[in-house]
C-alpha cells in the first residue's frame, strides 16, 4: 500500500506531485496514480524544466491554490524528477485540514473553466 498523497510532518504538510512542464497552461488536475499504485497530485505548468523554472512555477501554483505566499511552499525532494515532494509550511491543524481539502477537492477546476474536473 502506498503512502498518502498529503501527509503531516511536524508543522508542515508534505505533498507528492507529478509535474508536467511545457504544458499549455498552469493547472492542478486532481489526484491520480501510476502503474505501481503510487498516488500523487497531477500538476501542469507552462515553464520549461531548466534551471528550476518548472519547480518555481509549481511552487507558485500550489501557493495560489491554497492561499499562502509562495515562500510557504518549497520542493524538498525530486528537484530534477517528474514526481516531487513539496513542503507547505503551516502551523495550525485547522489550516492544514483546509489545505488538504483544497488540494484534493475533485469538484474544483484550476484552469478557470465552468465545468468540474473529471479526474478520479
């Protein structure tokens, strides 16, 4: 059985994300899993995967989605890999619960469309 997509570590949340750079738009696409059953949050960014540009765009995207400053989000594992672990710094359990709900809400679409996302 795989680890949770979002887990608590001290006063932080750790989020496993699969990033696709060079996309047509920046957006979160919901939860998914790979062939091995490892679950992650899917994200796409327009930035290119060179010199940390895609990672920075991912940090900005996640920060905007959860309503925190970009400085509260950082890539802590997988800097050059497609699957990354991000740390979201937040001290309060209520805030952590709200962030977890925002990132896993399957009825919210990040690409500003009027239709709900169809991701499982």
